[in-house]
C-alpha cells in the first residue's frame, strides 16, 4: 500500500526587509505526497522527519535572523551568506518530505522587467546553492517575484 498524505496549505515566510535596499528572498516549504519509491530509495529515514509545523518554525526563525546577500544588480551570492545557506540546507534535508519554493526579490532600482529577470536569477542561484549543499533538486522550485 502506498502512503498518502493529506494536502496541506503552503506556508510562505515573510520577506526580510532591508533598510538599505538589499534584496531578500523567502524559502517556502510546501507539503507533498511521497511515493513508496521515494521513501525506499531515500537516504534519510522519512519516518523520523519533523512535522511540517516544526519545519516551518525552523525556516521562519532562520529567515527572521539571517539574510542572503547578493552583489549589486547581480545574482552572485556574497560569501557572507554561506552560513545561512548551510543552515537552510540542513533544515531542508531534515524536512526532506516537503518541497521548498525559493522566491527571489530585488530592490526597487531598475525597470520592472529587469527586476523580474534578476529576481528569477537570484532564486535560481539560491536553489543551486542549496542543491550544492545536498538538498534534493527535485524538492526545490525557484520563482522570481520582482522588486520587493
């Protein structure tokens, strides 16, 4: 018998506000039904994974106290952001039964079209950074939301 999961509403962390106009992003875990193949082939014991509320709380606490900084008008993540990426990756791996939606933002400088493209590139950069830290790429989506 395949396990089933009841649909759960998506949770999105509030964007971090930067007084100096620095960009922000959010990581939003979204519940997903796992298949038996995923559970059998996963290297993490899914039965020991934290509840969604625990995962939500961990992401919210991390994002409330940490930021990911990008180079100006760029999707290049500054090296000072490595600790928060490590922490987010650790949470994502512990909460691997949920999907993550990375939402990128920019400051208000530039045209709407430019900021939309840049925010998408920033979201993709965060997604790539998390995948490079061991988060399953199939559990992370990236979406640019333009200027914050």
